[in-house]
C-alpha cells in the first residue's frame, strides 16, 4: 500500500473506545471517521466510500449485526467486528453475514492495526480512477500528486479524500455539508479555503474555474468528462 491512505470508519457507542481506536489509527497513518451508533454510520456511508469499517456489535438502538445485514451487500467494504466476551454466537452470525474478521474486547490496539493491515493488503487494489487526466492536468491519488503543465503539486490526505470522492462521482454536486462530513469538518469557511487551495493546483485560472466549479446555493462539482 505504498503511499495509499486508507479511510477507516469506526462505529462504537463508547466514547473512550472510539477515541482510543482513532488515536492509534491516526498514528499509523490512516484517515479516520467515527460514528457513535449504527444510524449515524448509515448516514456516513451514503456519501463516503470507506476502505474498511471497524464495527461494534452491541450498541443501543440498532446493533452492529443489524447494520451489517442492511448494508453489507451495498457496501462491498471489509468489516472487522468488535465483540464483548461471551458473544460467540454473535461472532459466528457476523461472519456468516459477511464480516471479514472479529476482535474480542478488551483488545490490544496493535492487534487491531495488524488485522486492518492484513485485510487491506488482501483487498485493496489500484483503481484506474485513482489516476486521471483531463486537459493538461493529471491527478495521481496513489502518489498524492497533481501535475499541471510543467508544474507538480502535492496533495494532503484531506484534499485526497475530497478529490477521490469527486473523481468517482463526476458531475455530482457536493454541498459544504457533504464535504464536511467527508473530512470531519463543520466550518464552511474552512471548506471554502480547501476548495480554493485545490483550484490553485488544478485550474489554469483559479479565479475562473473550468473544472472544480461552484454551483450557486448548492455546493461544488468536478467536471472531468
């Protein structure tokens, strides 16, 4: 996974576990989004294509297994279940539904990292849409670079996440709220700044964008076809 930054969704109703898992995943160069329950997770997978989901089974309201049943076929995303002691039947059911692995609580964060890395090494393949060219621009999400004419620009993890979503949904308008959920940011001004920064790397004339355009009252769209 050279230079590939995987985006992980962590779903757990325990604030402490969410914070702990996010901390260790961030330290190991993963991009992390969290959800405190299955309902919140369902909303986030509607707009974000995650590379893997870490999913707690026992949660108030809808359980992790119910979430998995409802979404596994649509997701095409690896899932690691977090289970409490004595949940052997739930672990088996989860694996039958389509979970890829499970880890009983309490667990060592290092073991979770290793399990995530093992699954990603087996499942993540380079997508042709991770390298695209249009006009005199080339975006290479694998190398985290944008080439424009004879110039080269680096992109960070946040920019990569936005571009990846837009590249795989050309012509779709994303509201500031959509983008904010994608990158865990709720300040509209900060989102505008990120888009402006991307335009400087993509557009010939950033003040009159041809590709990364603003749709008045709706949001932003990337035209590459």
